[in-house]
C-alpha cells in the first residue's frame, strides 16, 4: 500500500513520524527531570534496594548526656557491617532526659522525625527533626512542642511530605491525647480531632490505607498513671479508633473485651474487608479487627507461647501475609502466617533470651531483614514502669517461612559509646 503513495507524501509522513518520536522523547526526558526525590526514593523501596544505613534513636541511661541519633553501617557487603558510623547528639537546652522513643522517616527519605516520650516531664520540646539527606552525617533541623498534646509515640509519613504523630496524652500527660499533623515544612498544622473523645483516647499505634481512605489508631494507656505522682495502678486502654483518613475524623470506636493495653494496630495490606490486627498486652490475645462492622475477635492466644509475655509492636509485609510481633517480657519475636487472617499460624518464635526485653521492631523495605531493639521503657525514680531490657540491637534474616538471627550483627548499646550505657529504641533505614 505504501508503494502507491507519492514520494513527496511519503517524506512528509516519515518526517511527521520522526517529529512525534522526538516530541515523545522530549516529554519523557522532561518527566524524568521533574520526577521528585520522593518518587525516586519510593521507587527504590519498590525495587527492593538494600538499605545501607541504620538509624537508631537512643537515650543516655544516666540521663546526664544528650539524647542522640546514631548511624550504623547496615551494608551486608561491608567489612564494617554493624559498626557505628556517626553519632549526633541533640543540641542545646532540652537535650537530655527526653526518653527517646519512636521514629519516622519521611516519604522522600530526607527527614527523620524522632519522639521524646517523657519530654513533658521536663517541660521540653518533644518532637525532633533531623536532615538525613546525607545518611552518614545527619543534621538537626528543629524541634516542636504541640500545645494541646504530649507524650509522643508513633509516626506516619504523609505522601506530600510531613507526618501524622500519635500523642498519647493531653498537654499535661493525661487524656485525651491527639494526633498531631506536620506539613512538608515541618510546621504543626493541626492536632486531631478538634473535639477528641473523652472515653480514654490515648492513641499509641497508627496504621493507614490511603487508597481506601482508612486510618486506625489504638489506645494504650493514660500516660500520667505510669508516674508515682499519680496514686493507684496503670490505667490501660483496650480500643481501636476507625478514622476517615482524608478528613482526619473518627468514625467509630471498637472496644476489645477488656482494657488490656492495645499498644499497636496494623491494617492488613490489600485486605478487601479492611481488617486489622491488634494485641492486648496484658491479656495475651491477638485480635482481628473488622473496621467496617466494628468488631474485635480473638484469633490467637499468646499464652501458648509464654503467659504474660507482653505482645507489643507489630510489622506486616506489603502483601499482608506475614505478621511480626515483639513479646517484651517473654524475650521473643513471633512470626505469623496471616494468609488467612481469621486463623494466623505461627511460623517461628525467635527467642532472644531471658530479660532481653525486645520491643521496637523495624522491617526493611525489601522485607529481608527485621531489626530488633531490646529496650521498652524505664521511668527510673519518676515512675512505675521498669522494663530495661539488655540494650542489644539485633538483626534477623527473614525468609518466607523463617526468622533467623544474623550472627554478624549484634550491637551492644551498653559498650558502644564513650558516654556510657545507652537505651536504644526507634529505628529506621536508608
């Protein structure tokens, strides 16, 4: 057919095709040139690029030296794997005694947000931001102190930059707490909700599925009751709040059968029924939460592993088929097969030893390594909680069916620093 077209027309058609191809190339180049750092960082995560740096947020055990962020060589191919690269202390007034707690890495991988659980006791700022664009040399940016809330806990990085932060207590450390929101410029824009529930709203865990406009938080404890200044025992909570994520509005409250300390909650990725897991820290139960029906059903009894083992923090794989939970008092990490959420199966119980005290766990983006820090909380002379742990940071290799300690990595925060023993808590990777 093309042979019948005159040569002049043929040249015009070919020229047009070349022009289209050139324009397409230009558009592709422009798109590539304008791709944000966030897009690139997320692509690395999706492609499973191995993390090379481990950040650990820690506090001086004596509470005399500044709290600090330390950077650890996390490159498995390096001869220095597991060794400290750098340590950045908090600057200036308010640098000590914050009780470093959880952390969150921004979506573009440039900012690490760190929380001080007990900063409120010293009237100090309690959320600290570090620039980790150069991961080997973090730089302190700023600190914040939300006026309506205190007792910083968990971070959720927002897609457009910034963070949501669960604040367990009100300004004085009691209830109700809030969920603080920071924008991409790390400025506080709100503390949610405007009218918080008065029935024990003390959010600790947080999990979000933006694609279905769903967020959940779990209430853990009224923080002020952990202090000696408050008579009586610990006032634990047992509830999960279901939120309209976009509007930052609580839709319903789901109560478990008893106030057993629902310290964490995780939505099941890709689950068509929008379900989640939470655990009662003191009743040894794993609960399946139906966020739509508003129900909580016990699906596993942790006492079959270790009675009174304190199941605490959770991590899930992106496909929702594996769940990891730390058992603080038992000194164990449990790996579940959650392919059938109603009937989770134990795949491995990793035993770290008596009095090890594992609490914070972090799963790498490629889901091949789980990092564990052995320290929960010791309020020392101020409070009633004394869960010291052994201050070791471990790495466990993850396979589809197993969890095995990496013998090459064992970082002891009792001896790693010239300033003396330290308490490692929140961790992140880059």
